[in-house]
């Protein structure tokens, strides 16, 4: 896309444990990753978002979706 991010590393939620470990090793080795407000429902967002919700997210996060090469 020709656009650049102003950071050296971007962690992804889908790789949270591995990416957090990478950051932890480079920044704060003693850091831990807690989990609060855990949702008991493990539904895929595509099963619970309405078409209107999808459009809102698509518009609000358009730049992130493009820069991070996500498909939504």
C-alpha cells in the first residue's frame, strides 16, 4: 500500500500469547498477561454481528484493516 506504521512491531490478537512473549522479552521480562472480563461465549463475530454492525466496524477501522492486511 505504500503506507508505513510508526512502530517496530505490531502484535496480533490471534497470536496474543506468542506476540506478548516477544514484547515481554524485549521490554519487560517480568511482565505477565492477565485476562479480565472473559466472555463465556466463544462465538465467531461473523455469527453475532449484524450487517449494520459490520459496516460500522468496517468504516471506523478501515485504515487498520488496510494497513494490517485484515479481511473483514
